[in-house]
C-alpha cells in the first residue's frame, strides 16, 4: 500500500505540470496584434533622432575595430 501511495505522490507533480501552463500567444483583434507597440531603438533611446542613433552605432563599431584601437 505504501509503495502505491509513493508512486502516486511521485506522479502527481508530473500530472499537474501540464495543467498549470499559461497561455503565451498574443491577443489578436480584427486580424491585428493587440499588444503594446514596440518602439524602435532610435525612438526610445535617442528621442527619434535617427542620425544620433546611427552615429552612436558607428562609434561603437569603430571602438571594436582592433586596427583603429592599436594604431599609433
């Protein structure tokens, strides 16, 4: 009897694991996504200034270039 009870207690979490799954699909209404709109990086970090964003990306890429970093 105790072996059957232990087996039941061991299988109970496995059986409940599938019941606790949360729906992860976004909500669609009228054929369109109804969630929070994502902002582009230049809108969020640079207040819509795309040229400043491009300059920051270019500067970051140049700092990662070993030829430019080690040039005397």
